[in-house]
C-alpha cells in the first residue's frame, strides 16, 4: 500500500483463498454473483463494455459508479475503471494459482496517470484541490 | 465510502463552491458580503453555497450583531484525504463478503 501524491495513490489488498481461480473468476465476473458481495451491476467480461455499479446506502441516496472494462484474461486478470463522484480510478483483480488455492490481489488506483478522456476542469480541479487540502491539513497538525 | 464523505464530495464538486471554501481556508473568517465581492455570483447564490458547505460540515458560522461570519472547517476533509484508509476498509469488507460467497458456492 502506498500513500503518495494525489496522482499516484492506490490501495492494494491481497488474500490467500482456498478456492481455485476458476471459481473466484466466476464470483468476480458474473453479475448476479458480483451483486452478492460488491454491488448491483450490469457487468460483462468484454473489453470496452461500459457498466454501472450501484448501491443505495440510504433510501434517498443512490451511489452510482461508472465503469468500463479495460482488461479480461480469464482466470488471471480483470481490470475496469471505477469512476465515482468525479474521481476516476482503476480496479484491477489478479488471480494467481497456488498449491492450496489462489492468491487474490485487488488494486485500486485513485487516479489514472494516463488520462485518456479529458475530464476537464472538474478532474484536474480535484487533483489540485486534494493536494492543496493535504497541505492545509498538514499545517494544522 | 460513508455517507458523510459523499456529502463532502458533492459539496465540493461545484467549482464556485470550491472556490469559496478555498478562500475561507486561505484567508480565514469572512462575511457573505466579502465573499460575494470576489465570488463572481450574486449574494443569494453565495449564501446558498455557504449553506451547502455548512451542511457538509465544511463551514461554520458565527453571528455578531447583524453580521454572520463564515469560517472553514477543514477537519471535515480528513476522511477525503484519508482516501487510502477509507478505500482499504471498503475493499476489506467487500473481500470478506466475497469469501463468504465462495464458501457458500461450495455447497
């Protein structure tokens, strides 16, 4: 896990699971299974497919995450963009078979370094904002 | 992300509102009139922005005579800045659920 600048921040989680990669792959790529542990979705394992993840933590509040599939290597790698509230990131799942099951790694980067789409002022503004806010908060400590 | 963070995010997505908040952070306590002078929008619009920021916990107010003085409460941003921690706990909980599901798929 690294806590760098706003442009490079990411989180990485890793788990050893006593299940074969094929089974984990099903759980992370089939919409009705994804819904059971992550969010409601219209995911398809096709590069370029755009989909939403949604959840409703309160009756009057619906969180929608805009996603686009970036990489699909069955039972090995799955990657999609994760854009919520003007913050764009990428979520990447990596499955590695082990003697006892699978090593599962999930990484979420907060901001993609190679922005393809121009998010314009909003996105650039966010990065600057967060960087500035961090400075302000540092000074307060 | 918890709901409080969403309120903070939403309140700062608007560039005019963000500019007002940044100004309060930089320059300290201000009145609506002082903020309006530089905000480029009308006083009622500034007041509305301030009320959204206040609801999100980003701005506090202090009444003195007829004047209301607004100040930034940057501590409300801590969860945003602690993005890494927040997202780690989000994915931890989701992975727990994934493991539950995998165990149920066995049966």
